[in-house]
């Protein structure tokens, strides 16, 4: 029984100085400090459980997300958790339809990131009260209850509530076996940790070599800043991993549409499975044009980590603009909105290969993709989940990778909870780590 009145919401600006080592660097984001607006929900329930929610950021600007979370807090405080999850669609819509805050969205940008952080905390608390990891909470829900968590506004021309229920009902066949398969073997992953754009060749070679020894077979390389350098680095990576292993490329929105086609035509010799975010994430028709032009070269287009909402995903699917769909656990409005995208992807038979990495994104999105396999897609064809080997040591329930696969979490909740000491030390600007760094910069 879900219970407890939300008595307190606190939010912290937590930042890790990853820019110092070039970690996370790409053609557009050259100096990211992996960060998070970190929400903690407390209730008056006697169990003492708390809900933890995250939205991922890149350093400066996290304070703006923190402001947005505080602006949303009145919608959550003094609400009964049972009432929230009993009408989750209504609660989602209440957060995203605040008559004044909606103006600085709607359902996009900072206000939507803040919505995700709050809702991620609610899902974490719900799963903890049920004593289940989030993926299992979702898997065990009957189709009607699951669908009642989704706001179908703006997508009924592509997916109705009844169609969503039918997809879930059809996927009941073999569900138990797929759950056993996940528990035994995990969900296939690929690594992005070897080839950040800011890494020197020696680091790239060393990390590729280590990854190969650890059994990785799928690698992603960042491209887009300099064509000749891309050719050189892609050749280096392809030579190291060999012709049989899978290579993906990621331009992080660097190019115009014609430039993307021209650049990828020159990188086609390295046989990439996909080019990720070749242009502006909002340019649906641009993605469609790139997709059409690159299809004869055997290169698919992947995008989604910076898609604002389910509406953009709907149009990308309608326009045949992508071959691989990448959900993000913090960019969309939490689990609720991601469920709608997973179901649309199933209807269009487009494989979902989630974006992960950052702070906690691997921890969160593993739940969604494991659920997707068991209860929605029922397929591993052309599917894999991104993995980045950074900052997991700061989480109470870090991801477990075995033989290049995500092993399903066993602990109750959404795996969002960070270690208290890590939060305190990395809180910006008064945590010990930042006090030292800012003091050194001041000198």
C-alpha cells in the first residue's frame, strides 16, 4: 500500500569537475562538469523511506534547474503519495500544465528537467515502498495501470490508450522467460568511455585495449570537430577493435544537414552502425533528409538524448527520421513520458538504444530498457544501452556490468540515491571539493 504525505522537498546542486580530465568532452561540449540537480522527498510515513530524483546537467546552469525544482515544489508538498500514484497521469499533467510555469516550457527546457527530477524521486519512493527495483515495479503492473501513468495528450494521432494497452497485453506472452533471461544474462551494453574528443591518442588506445580485454564488442567514438582528425581517430579505433566489432559515431549536433551527409560519406569507410545527433535535435525534417541520404551507405541515424518531449519523438518516428531511438531518463518527464516513447517506438518497430552516462543516467535508464525488453519490445535485435564508466562510485546502488551487459538491479527503488558524503563534498559552491577548486582558481 503506497502511503505517506510528502512533508519535505529539498534540492541540491551537485557537481563533479570532470572537465579537468576531458571526460565527457565532445564536439559541442568541450569542457563539461558532470552535474545533477538532486531532489530528496520525505514523507510523514513511519517507514522513514525517502525518494531521490536526479536531473543531469553539465555544470553551469544547474542552479537554474534547482530554482525550477523549487518553483514546482508546491505541487508536491503536502500531497499524499497514494493520491499521486493513484492518479499519476493527473499529477504529471498538473506539473507540466502549471498555468504560469508552463509559459517557460511547455514540456521542454529547464522546467521539464526539473519536472523529471521531481517525478524521478516519486518513482523511486513508490518502488521503495513496494519493495521492488523500479524495472520490476513496472514489469509487474497490469497494462491498464501502467497506461494510466501516461499523458497521451498530443500523441493520440499515433498512439491511443487502447493501442498502448494492446501492445502491453500482446507482450505478456513469454514475459516470464524474458525476465529470467535478463536476470541470467543482463541487457547488452556499448561503451562510450574510450573515445571522448578531448582524450589524447595514448589514452584512447589504452582505454580501447582495456575495454577489449573486458569483453566489450560495441564502441562509440565522438566526431564532428575536425574531419581529418576524425578520419585519423576513427581509423585508429577501427584498427584496434577489428572489422567484426560494432562502431558507432556521435557528432553531438555539430553539423548542418548537407555538412552531416558530406562528413559521414567520408567516414563511411569505417563502417559505423549509426551517426548520432548529426544536426540540431529539433530539426525533424533535417534528420529525415540525413537518414535518407545515408541509408545507401548502411549508416543509420540515432537521436533522442536532447529531444524535448514525446511530441518530438512522435514526429521523428512519423517522418522516418531515425533508425535508432535514444531515450533519456532525465530529459523527458521521467518514467511517465518515457513509457509513451517506448510504446510508440514499439508501434513503429524502431529499436530503442538509450542514452546514458553523465551522473546517474546509467543507474536510471537501465530500469527502463530492461522493462522495455520484458514488457514492450520483446526483442534484442539491434538494441543496446550506452554505458560510460564515470562516477558510479558516488551512488549507493551503482550499476553492475557483467560481460558487457547491464545486470538487473536487485535493490528496491530507482537506483537514484547518492552517497551522503559524495553529495556533501561535491555540493556547489560550498562543498569541500569546490571550495578547494574555486580557491585555487581565485589565486
